[in-house]
C-alpha cells in the first residue's frame, strides 16, 4: 500500500509539471504569434513605403516629360494649371518645403491632375520653377544649375525645377517627396529626397 500512495504522489507531481510545461508552451506560442504579427506589420509598412517611392518616381517622370520632352509647360514663364506647373516658387509652404497645395488633400487645386498610381495609391504633385517671379528666367531671380559642376568658371544656365509629390495610400498613409530637375542633357535629375513628418 505504501508503494501505491508513492506512485500517486509521483503521478500528481508529473501532472503538475506537465500542466506547467503546457502553460509555458502556450505563452511561448502567444509570443511567437505576436512577433509574427509585428514582423508582418513592419514588412507591410516597408512594402507600402517602397510602393510610395515608386509612385513618387512616377511624378518625377511625368514632370520631366511635361517640362523637357513634350514641352507642355510652354516657355516656363507662366503658370500652366493643366500640367500642375507654377512658373515661380510658391510662397506658402511648411518648414520642410512642402507647398501648401500638398499639405492637405482639400488644398490641392481642383484643376491639377490626380494620378492613380496603382495599389490604392493616389499621386498629387506640383512642379515649381525655382524663380521668385513668373516671366523670363533671369539669373538674379532664379536658381540655376551648371551643366558640368566640376568645371571651374562655367556659368549656370539651366533653371532648376522642384517637383514635390504627395502619395496617399490605403489606410490613410501618406508620403511627401521632392526632386530637383533641370533641362541638362547629361543629367536631368539633380537631387531627390523623401520628406519625413
């Protein structure tokens, strides 16, 4: 009889240890699920940002086509709303350099194009000639670029244009980018940046 009670006590301890092991495994499983959900969210966020950057590149390509290849902005001296183009830098912008027209969807001009960039993303962009006034592009009032920046003594001769884009994606996600372009045969894209909030 003593052996039976000893076996029952051992069985009780084994049952308790097994229950503790199941509880620990349950917590480990929950932690794994949470880690997987966090990883999926991070990967989804990175994927969404990458897709937004592709959409921003679309804005730059459309601006280059509008300005230099198809010349739909004319001689650049006047605003062309149908091409999202301003002949001078807009005075209203935030501290990051984002024009007021792109800060809120409601502020975007009604006659400016909205591009469906795919994957539920909408692209809005503004092209600004970096001059203080519309009209002729004079070096005293416009930001100009050198064709060969390493050549000493070269005079700047190409006006720089700023292409600012706003990409709105699913779930209220948005991203602003800026690119600087000029009509230089060797290099039309001068600089590019994503703008953080």
